[in-house]
């Protein structure tokens, strides 16, 4: 895709869709990663003398003004990070916005209000998209995290303006694309999280690509059940047991090695204080719950990861928010960090895990996308990417 570096931006009004959908506790931003990751594009545009107009969503306000979803705290944080003023308006379109844009000088930065305060945003309404487009000369999409949404500010607006990728978008597409479409081998994917139903598409697509597929977390229970293992009171998606069996069959046919935990940590209840112990995966006692992979599985998975040349990881291996059930996820995080492979992580929980273990800087690429990175791993074309000009 063409990027912001492939076009002339000096003196131009550049509408940049960013993903500033950051977690908030009241007015405090509890994780500003997504703002930091947008800085290279914003700084580049400032240096080039563009007039920068930033647009983002925050939360899901459903087309009306919801005070707690205003971008005011984001403007403040962005201004601190940039070390320069960031002016913010109270809407994303309309007269006041037009005036604020008209007042911009080269190198200035303006933040529009939450685009989801407008009902046209999530409907990808052409009228709203055109109003956004009228503010600018160029559209830059740097919001990889929202690129799986076909909304007015991520996709619709590109019908009216030259549309190119931002530098974060470029990094995301390069790294995820390299891993999934042109991987150095062995290529290992580690998929976890609570539910198989969220990741069937991802597993199906990855079975065409990987050498080894490691499955852990709550979703592994459904696969264990498909193998005939007793799972006690563990979370199992009964209606997905058959699909799990089919996926295992497909792995065999494709000669993909599909690894499930051979031992598991079981507890009497879903509580950090509950009695717990390690048992073979086939011997979960009645009434107990699987809450993590066991130490032998963690060691096996780590060894496989260390032999890999490409690793993609999405989803925790257990209930890692609770200390007694965090070890499997932490072992995977460390194994990725110690690996010389191209390591790519997507999804909030895996990202939280590498942050917790303190190894985020040892990972090749940590995606800012949750749903977007999953859809990428499913092999889908993301609407916010499809609209960008090709090189
Ligand atoms: C995300 O946090 O994954 C993105 O910002 C998309 O948000 P959404 O799921 O509300 O569209």
C-alpha cells in the first residue's frame, strides 16, 4: 500500500484516522500505547508542514454524545507526548469544526471529537463520510485497530479523498503480512483464550499456513473433550466439540502438528484461593476446572517456540489474571521473548501478558489491533485497508 511518505503533504490538510480507543478510568488513560504508536505518523506530518486533523472513536457511544467518551483526556495526553499544543473541537463535523480547520497553520494538530458521537459513523453513511472528507485534502488511515470496521471514518471517507496508509498501519501490515503470508519456517502459531467459537476462522486459516499449531487456554478444553478426555466442570463449548474434532482431523491431513496441553492445572473453583493441582489432561477429576496448562506442557510449548523461525501468538493459556493460573501464559510470553524468531502478538490479553512479564521490548511486533489482528489472521481483507491506494 502507498503510505504517507509516498505523497506530498506540505501545506495540505491531512485527515488522519487513528485508533485512540484507549482504556480509561474516569478521565485517566490507563494505557496510552495506542497514542504512542500513532506518534511516528503525526510527527512525520508535522515535520513535513502538513495541517494535521486527527479522528478517532472511543468506546461504543452508539451515535450520540456520551460525556465519558469525549476525547478530551486523549488530547491532553497527546499534547504531552508531542510537546506541543493539540487543539480539540467538540464535534467531528459542522461549522465550528470547519472554522478550526480553516485556522490551522502548517504543522498544527487538531483533534476532532469522537466520531461515534455521529450516527453516520458506524453506518458508514455517505453523507457523514463526505462531510469528513470536505475537511481535508488527503486521507491517511493509521487506525489498524479499527481497520476491520467498514465505518465512515475508516473506509467511507476514502471514496472522496486520496487515501494512503500511516506509518503504524504500514508496520502492522508488514509484520502481520510477513508472518502469515511469507513466514520463515518453522512457523508456529499459539492460539489461546476462553472460547473456540471466537477463533474457528483463525484456526482454519492458520492450518493452511503453519507447521505447528499450539492450542491452550479455555478453548483447549473443547479440543480435549473432542479427544474423549473428561473435563470436569471446565468451560467447554458443547456445540463446538464436533468442530474441534474436525479441526484436529484437518491438521492431521495437512501434516500440521497440533499440540494440546498434556498436563493441566485444575482447581476446585474459579478463584485464586481455591485448592489446585497439576494433573494429566486425561485425568481431570469430576467437579474440578482446568484453569491453566501444566508445567510439562509449558516446557514443551516453550521448546517448540524456541525452535521456530516465525511465531504468532493470540490468547492466554489460562486464567492469567489469577496468580496460581498465570504460569502457562507467562512461560509462553518468555519463550517468545527468548526466541530469535519473528514474533508477532495480537490481542489485548497476550499483550497484557508480555507487559506483565516485562518482555514487551523483546517481541518483534505487538499489534495494536484486537479484533483487527484476529480478522487479519483469518485471512480476511480489512475494509480500512482495502480502500487504501496500492503502490
Ligand atoms: C478495538 O479496541 O479493538 C478497536 O478500537 C475497535 O473497537 P470496536 O470493537 O468498538 O469497533
